[in-house]
């Protein structure tokens, strides 16, 4: 009977430890992600320069490094 009590206590301890660790991982998941070092890069079809997607100029046929190249490619 004492053995059973010890076993139950150990199981509860393990369960508490695991749920605590799961809480830690949840906290870590909610932390803001570090800024990505590598941005999405797109290639300008006119000059073949790679520019970050956020800085690219959006055209009808694709993404360009600048408005001048978009004009040159799309007329
Ligand atoms: Zn370009």
C-alpha cells in the first residue's frame, strides 16, 4: 500500500513537472519572433538585381527593383 502511495505521488510529480514545462513552451511560443535575418528576395527581370520583396515595386507582370524598370518592362 505504501508503494502504491509512492507511485501515485511520483506520477503526480511527473505530471506537474511536465505541465509546468508545457507552460514554459507556451510562453516561449507567445514571445515575439526575432526579426528574420533573411528576407524574401525577388529578382528584377530587367536588371537581375535582387531586392527585398517588401521594397520591390509591384507590376502587372511581376516585381521590379524600381518604378523605372517596371515602366521599361511593361511599357
Ligand atoms: Zn531593375
